[in-house]
C-alpha cells in the first residue's frame, strides 16, 4: 500500500508540489515529476528482475521514508532537485516493491490461482493509489499542500514500516519449520 500510495501522491499532487517549490519553473517541469518516478520504477523493475524477491521488496520498503523526506526537503529550501530526487528514489522503491511483491505472491501459488490473485493484487494496488490521493486532494483544500504533503509522507512511511515488520515476521515464520526440523 505504501508504494502505491506514494505513486498516487506524485501522480496527483506532484505537479502542484513542483509549482509550490518553484513557481517560476516551466510548466513541463510539473509533469516531469511523475515521469521521473515512472522512469525510475521501470528501470528498477528491469534491474531487480533476477534479485531475490524478498530482498527487492525489503529494499524498496526501506527506500520509502528517505524518498518522502527528500521530496519534503524541497519544501524546506532544497528546491526542485530534492523533489525530483525524492521522486526518483520513490520510483526505485515502487519498482523494487512491485517486482518483488508480485514474484513473492505468484511463486507461492498454484498456477490455477495466479490469475485471480494477480487481479486482486492490482485492484488493491490501484485502490491504494487512488483513495489516498483523492483524500489528499480534498485535504489540500482545507489544510494546504505543504501540510498535506507532510501528513502523506508520514502515513506512507508508517505503512512502509508496517510492511517491513510483516516481511520480517513472515521471514521468521518461514524459518521456524526448518529450525523445528533440525531438532
């Protein structure tokens, strides 16, 4: 959820964030923030295609908080390079988690269950992308873009930490049967 929500942030509020950070930047710079995330994600998917899926997913989750913090630093004087750097790092996180999570899910399923599971994955993913973005859009009307961006970053970071905890718990759970077998 954290990764898809972060993608929703850059696709929906990214252009407004660019305008807030650099009001005199060319209009094309606004759309480039989502392009930056998407290009980094695509390159990462290709790069980690042979990486252990758990390692890719964990690495991507670990990148969420620095990506959000780097982007937010653009609001605090670091300017557009920070916003674009945060978008690129978020794209790396998005690509790594998307690739790793799909491989983790699909490898554990029988072939006959894969289509339904993949469909469910994408429905939940796109809900995770769109619903927080819609809520954030409404929140900007009441609280402004800067405050909403900070809240969004905190929530995405907390979701990523929850995902890391779940990955660690599943890793420990997977290791237990092997440990019990050795006894």
